C-alpha cells in the first residue's frame, strides 16, 4: 500500500522522534516486547495497539488501567485522522499521529473520521468487506478486526459468522490445487511471525478464553518443519537446535518464555509422537 502511519514523539532535546508503523498490529505499552515501549508508570504493560485497516489505522485500547486518549477524549476504539494527538494514561506522554503517502510524504485525501462507536466501526469494516480485496491477507485482517469488535460488544455469534466466511481450509478441498506438505509448510519463519496466520489468531483466541488447540499444533508443526529445499526451514532448525524452541519462539514470534502460548507450543513439541 502507498500510505503509511507515523508517530511523532517529543524528545528530551525538543526535537521529534519519528516512529514508523511498519507492522499490521503495532503494540504500545510499558513492556519491552511492544512495538513502541513507553517506560512510564501510567502506561500499562500492554496498553494499546494500532491496527492497519486498509489505508486507515485503528487505535484500540487493550483494557489499560489509565486509558487511551485521542485529542483529549478517552476511547476504547477509534479510527485515526492525520494530525490526531494520542496520549496513553491520563497524564501520560503525548504524541502526534501522521498519515502520509509513502512515495511523496504528502497527506492523502482521506475523509475525516468522526468519534468511533462499535456500531460505526462495524458498519465501516462491513462496507470494506463488501468490496473484493486484492490481497487475501488484507481480507483476513479486516475480518479479524471486525470479529474482535463483535467480541468486544459481546456478539459472539456475529464474530463466529464473520470468521466462518473466511475459511482458509477451503483451499484444501480443491483437488486442482495439488498442495503438497512441502508447499503448504514452506517459509515457516514467516508463518511464525507474531501477527501472521498461526500466532496471531492463537493470541486472539487465548485472549477470549479459548484454548487454540489446533493453532498450537500448527505452530508446533511449523517449528518442526524440516524441508531440505527450504532455506527458512533450515535456518529455523539450526536456530532451534543450537539454542532452543523457547528461544526461537521468543526471537521469531515475540512469545516470551513465560507466555502461556509459548508454553503450550513447547509442551506440544515434547509430547511423544
């Protein structure tokens, strides 16, 4: 996409520090594992996240103690506009959000978002999903954000319906695709990234009290995938052998050793075959 988000933080010397929002889910909090670490006592360990939605960005509070604010208003979920002032914690540090064209640095001609409600966000996401998505990963991201919004409202059936319509297993029912294990399993390092198809949904399920048994099995399989012709598989096997599965999950998936999902994956790897 030709549009990117940036955060401008005031540095102690008066200059601005620019942080580019490079991942689809950019986390903010006091913990060192976040995309942006803010070492302030008013900031929760996992405080908020910025989620890319098409060419827009959604700020979502992650149940922080002291709240997330956009232009001085406390929000749970809010679509951001270029120039919005963000603050994490009632007296926390302020920063500016910018939305710019990657090639020219100009501000894109976006319609401004009003204060978001769950209903307006659902309406916006549903509208985007009515248009065919050029990238299947973009559709998956839209559906995930929409499902989370339904879950936050307590609409569990709606959330399940949204996710059911994106059935990645449908590809396996098409005999013409001839997907081999080597093809499906290739590039395991990419598939084990923090917000990719295995670890991202596993974290979402665990967040809502669902033990993601089959996703955990998928993560364990990816971590064990050994295909001689796959450079990523060779790199992953070397890393895990020289260090440990715990280290690989920490380094690749950003799952710290104490994370319950990391423990579930490692327990799965220790089970007798």
